């Protein structure tokens, strides 16, 4: 009765804002848990309480942490719930454990349903604000992030937050040159799309959100994946799937082709192109066509994927055609698609040092991928990061590079086996990582293969996004004295996860329960330390671009502590201590003269200042002045760079994006609101822009080659008894 009364009061209050608000709110379907989801939650709880590395009983104390994590998952920025909602939930704080143990998910689903209702209310209210006018001469501000703020106490306070949010959205478009009519249309469509997406949320989404609140309340890197999420994870590890070879995106409720994979059925057919919109999908020749207009992207993708060598038919609205134009029917045979764009890649960087030219090989490894199933089956050609890197190293040898840089920036990890075997490409047998299990037992993961794929100078480039397997590799290279670690301190994830199929345990015929990615061990460096919390500290530090307070292991309140164990039995293969001071001096002298590097440092400092300020003015005059000041700074930097390049020449032919190109100026739009052709062109420009940090890392390795060639004593210490330079 109380809930119905509150609902009636809300409708009466908002009726004056337009009948559409009440209609949008009341049309939201109620999500209900399925029986198999409650069963999956109970099974997951049994596994977590018995086998997780961090033993935490599912009791009232954990329930309170789940409660807080669940609220954070639903409304991290505190833009939907008001304090009265939180007070209403208060009685649930110690009942979320019972929801799992008693297989009754009514309470977490009730919380999720209220969250959905509040989201609809907020965006519906935002649309009503577009009918009025904003005073852009008032001295107001908009807070960028609110995760550390209190919940709004009243509806009036919440509405004021949304008024400022909408006002900021409007001002961004206004500053980008949009008139009032166009601005109102863009924002009305944007908020309407949010409402449509909320309406497409399923019970599986609510369940996965709740289960991840449970798993992450134990420890940050334990996760639950529903059947579809588990399949996507598997695809990301094996870098292959069965489909048509098209990257799809949702634009204006259309499933739109964003990219065609070279060699895939879609590309080879020559019947599809970027921008084409898929409005229907049929299975087999002559199968019934399913209208997918307005569908969730993942649901459409699931229909298009399938079994190899089977036929899928697509009802396609051509890119250039209007919504009422003639469609075309495209029939394709599904094939195995290799996601080569996500595989390791090489390049050769040329450094001119006086009269000397040096070639430095760079291998970018975006993830430690491995096709687990193919490897277990004993297939000879299974996909593997180590195999790809070994092949690329062979190619670089033939190209006569003098040093190699492994780029692990933003590599979040992957297969532990791959981390060990990749390390083995650069050391000749020996321990790589230590693991301590839940029972305290310690095992050592070692490279057992004789020989190395690369014996010359080596560097590893990392940043805050380098985590887990990346840290194992970088730490081992550092502990062995095998190569230079360059960049910013890494993420700090020192735990090992294992994938557990709940369906296999329950002996389900079809995927229904999903999978657990459960922390089962903590890994340690061979020197006895761990990367947990502290990460890997580079030998040569670059400016930190990430915010350690909000990104990285140290940002989690329940992360495992840093500890140390006994060192493994290993012998360093080199000693770079004598080389480091020389390289550091050369690096510092160079970046003082490198205008690109200096500009990057200035931009990082400005970004950190803005992040600390955490607010922007809603006064149009003030915002224009801020924008003009920023543009002036960028133009000055570009002018300085142009003058420098004109005097010295731009050896690599690449340059940073220019301030007056419009690529950096805020257009007020979201990605799916931009013209697809222009968006893809901007992405290409960003990829082709000079990578300032990579450029400096390559110069550091070039310096290393020069020093080692001229100093026999340093060369002998760096890699005693081995060939430093390839033939």
C-alpha cells in the first residue's frame, strides 16, 4: 500500500510536466528472477565460500558489503536514487545473503526495478526541461563526478542536479555552434534513446549486476558472467568466432556495419559496405526473417553468429538510402573469423643519431590471448600470443633490428601460461612467477624450453592499464635484469583467476548458469615480492597519465594487501644498474628539448588540474573564455612544434593532431550521434597521430644500443656471455 501511495504522489507531482512523463514511466515492464538464476546464485555461493583464495562466509557482514557494492553498481554517480530510496532499502542490508542461500531473489530484483523506474523518471524529466530556456549568464557550475557525494536528500535537490546536467549538455552543443532548435532535437533524441535502452534491459542483466556485486564484495577481480558474457570472454581469449566478419554498432536503433573484417564472408561478398543497416536476420536459405529493428545489439549479434558453414540471410537497408527505401537481401555463409586486429603486431622504428641510423623493433601485445580449447585438444595451430610474438621476433631478426620493445600499455592480462611462455622467449629456462594458493601452498611457474627467440637488447613499455599477466612478464624481465622497464607504474593486480563453468558442475545440457571468474591464488615475483597494490615500478619513469586514486588496484577498498614470500631459486642473466644512470641522463636531456613531450606533460598537468577541480562553469561567457584559452594554448604548442620540425625535420612523418583541426574541440556529441564516416576518419587520425611516449621509449632503447656498443664493461654486465646484437 505504501509503495502504491508513493507512486500516486509521484504521478500527481509530475503530471504538470506533461502526460508523456507518466506514460514513459508506467510502461516499464517489471523484471522477475528466473528459477535457474536463483539456482546458479546458490551454486556460485557454495564455490566461492569453499574455494576462493580469500575465505569470506556468506553472512550478514558480507551482505552489507554486497548491499553497498550493488548500490554502487546501479548508481555510482548518485544521479537516480534519493536518500528516501536508500532509507527504504535499509532493511535489506543484511538480507542479500539470504536471497542467495534461500534461492529467493525478490529483494535484489525489487531494488533493480526501482532503479529502472528512477532512471526513466530522471531522463523523462530531462526531456521536459528541453521545452524551456536556460539562463547562461547565471554564475552556476556543473559537478563532473559525484561518486563521493551524498545521495540527494529530496526530489527538489535531484531535479536541480538534472537541470544542471541538461544545461551543461545544452551549453556544450551551443558552444559547438548548434542553434536552439537543433540542440533540443539532439538532446531529446539522446534522452529518448536512454529510455529505450532501459526498456530493453532483461532479467539476465539484473541478475548479472547483482551477482557481480556479490563477487566483487569479496574481492575486486572475482566476477560472474552469464552465458552470453562468458562466450564473449572466450572469443576475446581465442581471438576467433564464427560469423560474417563485420563489426556492428547501434546507431539510431539500427544495427549498423561499422567495419568489415578483411577476408571475412561480408567483405568477400562485396554486397555489404560500412554504414549499411541490418533490419532483419533469417537462418538458412528461405528461413523466416526476424525483424531486428530496435533490438539490443547483442541480441542481433547472437542471431548473426552461428555454426560454421551455415547460411544466414540479412535484410539490409543500404547506407545511403532513406528509411523507406528499397531493401536488399544478402545471403552469407558463416565462417571462422580471426580477430587479427586484436593480435600482436610489429613495426620497425628508425632512429637517426648523427650519422648513425638504428632500427628498433616494436611488438604491441594488446592481451595475453590463448585458445584454451584448441590447445587442450592438441591442435597444432592453436592461437597464442607467445606463438605470434615468436613469429614476429623472427621477422624482426631478418629486418636487422638492433633492439626490441614489447609494448604492453593497456594490456589487462589474460592467460597465465602465456605470460610464462612469453617470458621464455627472452630467458633460457628458469622460474617466471610464484603462486600461493588458498591453502598457503606455493608453486613455481617456470619456462622449461631451452633457448631464446631474442637475445639482444630489450625494453618493456607499460602504463597504469598494464595488469596481471602483463605485470608478471614485466616483473620477470626486470628481476632477471633482462631488459629495461619503461613507462608509468602498472595496475597492481597480483591475483590469479580461474574460469569455472557452473553449467558443467550442474551438468546442464545447455548453457544456463554461466561462469565464475574466481580468484584462486596470488602471484609473486621470483624475487619474493608481489605486484599486488604496488604494481611494477619502471626503471625509467614517464609522466603518469592515469589517476591512481580512481584507477588501479589501490583504488579498491577490499583489495588484497601487499605481502612478500621467499625468493625463488633463480639467477639474473644481466645487470642494468650501471646502464640506467646513463640512459636516464640522456632521456632527461632529450625530453627537455622535445616539444611534443613537453606539450604532453603540460596537457597531463592541465587534465589533472581539471579533474581535481571537478566542475565546469555553466556561464556561457566563462566557458567560451576557458575554451578560447585552451585553444590558444594548443595553437601555441602547435606553432612551437611546427617551428621545431621546420628547423630539424620530422623524421617519422607523423605529427600530433593539430589544435585547429577540430579533432580536440568538444562537439557536444556522443559517439553514436556523430556522422559515421567522420567518426571513422577521426579514429584513423588518432591512430596515425604521433605516439609521443612510444617515440621516447624507442629513443631510450636506441641510446642503450649506442652505449652498449661503446662500453664493453657495461655490455658485459648487461648480458654476460651472450650475443647482444643480432647478426
